[in-house]
């Protein structure tokens, strides 16, 4: 026999950003507890609104499964003395397993006899173990922010106001923070009433009757369908960002979409300002025409029915009007601020107590950017644009608009710079140097912005590493991982001939002028380890096998473009129809590398060759080496691997005919040096020994 089970935790309104995580956490903990408790069950459904998280589990067994578990104890030598009496170790083992000593027995394992005990446990009724289990689930839940209420010790995301725990039609009784379990939920705060749930299967419908759509997917579909219907009716393009939709989804229990308008005169403000004000402050969806131009309308979602919908729209319009009036004022005031005056204000803004002001950071960005411009051999005008962009890249941080809307940094800088007469490439770089701002964002579109962005990001990383701020675990307060990922993305997107080592050195040389607390060599090593993980992530995201990633990165990854190409070529060869042929080639490469690693010198003396196979391998390698090196230099990795692979028959013959570890010390050293030279070229591509077949 089995019954459905419903567990609902009713709460005061939970912040929208916490709801989905709380819902998933409840599900995971519930499923794990059932598994640990040996209680079989069927399908699991979860529900959540701002005021509740709930889990409904179908066909939960009436009792725990019986258990027969065999436990291994000490060996016979330890478990019994010479007279066959149980030792203290054996008696302690019996006690720990809850069995009598005469229930112990021996079994052989890997030629040694060990004492064993079989624990038998008859399953308890599910209803009897649920109260303690549910209490443990509640008390073990964690949230980004917790609170306490009243005189209760429990810390939870928000105060618990009601609980439903139904096993079939029976209430599972327990209490926490003065709240007793029952079978009564609460409907919509204004439109609904209490909802009595007689059995778990009717939970969703009982709440629907009280104007609560408990199913998250259904609620989302309702919102999206209503927005689509409105867009079709008005011939609008309504921009629905996923993160805003997610937030709205957990702000409402009974969604109804409505729209309002604002004065078209506000459209004279940059549309990014209007969009940000609507999205970030009001949770509104902006409206565009077919050509992507912002329209003087907004769309929002009401937590209620459609009664007095026009009145609600008017109220939202009034609030938005005040917001946009503020934005208009800030925008007009910012135009009175010159770039030079703004830059002087950066001197008084602390970036970090050990790294100086924001103005200090800007000077470091400029110095690093100039070094990178020389490294990349950019033309004179681009170099000038890079320098000017670096000088002014942070000036808008002191504007009123960015103070009010931090997410507009760079965007407002571009607008203000253009109006101040800066070159368009410079203005664009002010905006783009923040890119990529998040995972999935684009790299800067122009080289000027790319160089300034690299300089800004590597300055942040090197600065933090230099004072001991290095991400550990989930702690990354300065988003250094994101900055590093951005650097990798920019270099690859622009195909820059810039190795990571050169980037480290440029930033370190600038930071050394202010004095480093730690040695540059230590910082450089930590930077390499840190960026290695970012490069691995890029390769993994491109579907490269883990062993190929390890093999290629073992040969170095500072040249990102080469690393990506090498991984791609090795991956294709390792998975091709001719993989058996490639495997044989790799085996030959590995033999060369293994023996080559034993060499103490690199000078080869052909006069010491005693076998024809030595001469053939050496001469063919010398002949192919320029072709190989050129292919690597121009990025034709496939040709480079093919060139090396053509040595395979000569390597095979060499190992058949030549005794590498000759008793003659000079001949042995010469043969090892020959193999070491070839191994050096092989290592340019990958450490093939790391491939898994």
C-alpha cells in the first residue's frame, strides 16, 4: 500500500531571488531523507509562490523497507585469542552493530578471514518517522539571508506562519516555532481565503480556488501567454529578459498582465536610462516597435485579478513618471560636469585601501594599456585612442546617473563622451571596456575597447593577488574569476597575438612601481594556476574531452589561440575512424618522450651513430623540423601533427634496431639526446601520455 504525501511550509513574503532555490532545496532534502529512511516513493512535484514552498510526493510507502545489512569487522587474528575467545575488539564490534557475540561469523576476503555481523531491522511505519524527519528537514535548510522572529531560536528565510503535512488524509503532527501542522493552507492575501486540503492530490486545485497558482511552470506560462497576447494585439515588441521574468514570477501568486504609458518627451533621454529605470526600479517590461525603438509604454504584472485594472495602470504610471523625472534631472545635471572635473573627483574615491584611489587604478590601466599597444604593434591612431580611452574610462563613475543606476556605468560614459566631443572610438571604448560584463556577454567589438578592457581586468586581478586576495571556494568578492574568463574571451574573440605571460608581466611591471608586498615570481605562478582553470573551462565548454584538455594544457596554455587549435586537432584525431592508427603513433611518441626525459644533454653527435636506423631517424627529423616549426608558427596545427606523425616508421625501426641504453656511456648519452630533441617537438603539441584510450 502507498499514499500520497504533501508538505507545505507557509511563510511571510519571501524575496523573489530566494524562492526557486528554497523550492529546489526542499525537494532535494525530502528525496534524500526518504532514501536514507528506506521509504520508497513515486513521482515528486514541487510548488512555490512568494508565500509558500511545497512538495507533493506520490505513492509513498506505508512503512520503511526491512533491512538486512552485512558489516565487516576485524580479522580473525584480532577478533579471537589463541583459545578462540572473543577479543575486546570483536565484542566492541558486536555492540556497535547491535548483535550478540554468538551472532558473529567469519568470512574469507582476499585470503584473510574477517568477522562479520548481519544487522536486521524491520521497517517502521512511515507515519511514525515522518514528524522527526520533517522537523530535521526544516531546521537543516539554509538561505543566503536568514532571520529570527519572536523568541524562537530557529533561523529561517522568513517567519513560518502555517504548515501542512498530509500523509494520505492523515495529518502528520508536529510543531515548530509555535506553529502546528494541519491541512489548512492560505489563499491569496487579498483575493482568497483559507483552503482546506483533504488529500494531497487536490492541493493545486484548492489553492487555485483561492486565487493562488501554485505550479511555477503554469504561472510562468500564464505570464508569457498574456504578454504575447498583448504584444500581438498592440503590434508591440515586448522585451522579456529572463532574469526579470524570473523575479516577477516569484513576486506574484495570481498573475495578470497590464500596460501603461509615459510622456513621450522622456524619450529624449537615452533609452538605456529609461529601460534601466523601468526594469530595475519598477520591474516593468519595456516596449519597442518593430525597428527596436523604445515606445512610451510599459508592461507589468499585477498580483491580483483584472478588477480596476485601469486604476492600477494609472497608479503605476504615476510612480514611473516620478522615476523618469528624476532620471531626466540627473541626466541634465550630468551635462554640466566636464570630463576633466570628473577625473579630478576620482582622486577622492577609494578603490582599495592598499591599492589606492580609482584615479590610481586609472593611471595603472593607462600604463598597462600602453604596454599592450606596443606588444600588439597597433597603428599610431589606435595607440592614441587606447591611451585616451584608458585615461577617461572611469570618469562617469562620479556622474549622478551612474550613482543612481550603477549598471549604467560605461553606457553613460559613452553618451557623455560623445557629447563632450571625444572621438567615437574612444567613447565606444569607455562603454565596451566593461565587456564581457557577465557570462554569455559579448567581448568588446573594437580593438581599442579590447585593449583597455584587458588592461582593466588584469590590473584588478594582479592588484588583488599582490595583496593576498585570491578566490577560494565560492568566495570571490571582487569577481576575479569572471574578470579572468573575460580576458580569455577577449583574446580569443580578437585573435590577439598576446600570450597570458605577456599580460601578467605588463600588469606586474606597472604594480611593481608602487611596491609589491609579495614577490613577482610567486604572484606570476599563482596567476598561471588561476588562469589554467579558466582555460580548462573554455575547452570543456567547447566539448573537448577531459584527457585531451589535460594533454594539451600540459604543453602550456599561455598562447590561447594555439591551445584551442591543438585541443581541437588532438580531439579529432583521438575520435576519428583512424584512431587505432593515431593510437599507434601516440605510443611511439610516448616511448620517445619517456626515454628523452632521461637525457642529460641536448647535443647530438652523428659520428657516434652505430646503426643505420639512428641516422635515418635523425636526418628525417632534421628535414621535417623546419616544416613542423613553420606550421606551428602560423597555426596550422593539423599539418604540424601530420609532419611529426610521418616520423612514426623511423621511430618504430629505431626501437627495433637500436639499444638506446647502451653500455657505452657516450653512445647512450648521444641516443638519449637524439630522442630528447624529438620529444621537445612532440611536447609542443601535447603530453600524449595523458590521453585515455
